[in-house]
C-alpha cells in the first residue's frame, strides 16, 4: 500500500462525506449541512490530505497565518486506516507547512485526547468559545 500526501487539494464533497462517514468524525456535528462543509474546506488555507490511489483516507484542515499560529481545526482518518501513523503524519506535515516559528493549536474531541498526547502534543486548558448561531 502506497499512501500519498498532498497539500492544498480540496477534495470533492463526496470524498469528504465518505471519509467522515468512515472515520467516526463529522466536523460540523453531522448536521447534513453540505454547503457549510464545502465552504469549510474551500476557505481553509492549509489542507493536507492522505490518499491511497484515488481514495481519500485522511485529512487535516487548518487556518494558519504562517507566522505565529496555526489552528488545526479538523483531523480525520478512515477507520480501517487508523493505527498506521497517518494521523500523526498529517499533524507532522501540517506543522512543517505552517513553519517552525508557528505554534499548532487544536481543540480535541474527548475521545481523541489520548491520540494527541501519544504523538507528543502538550495539553492546555485555557481555551474559550463563543458558539455559532446555528
């Protein structure tokens, strides 16, 4: 199996939906809002994708200023490809593309905290939110 990583390739909505359906992760709460999902990925300025042939098997979506901070908003890997180092590599490439002077920040779901600790990320607790209207 050969996995190829690509930068700034916006996958087709059907590829994204298939990935999220098979990764147990839905970035917008699985609310069926495809237009929002399309805009989320189209407007991100740092995408890293993982592919096996034509199949999207992983993605990292970030908003980054390439100077001070990079917010890694979404990380997903297909369930049948987990524990193969793909998520770790997506995070590593995201940080590499963001730059050494840039800190990488993310908000983890409760079930992914162990993964981020295992790949060497430091857990912080000083985050705040103003929730979206809908």
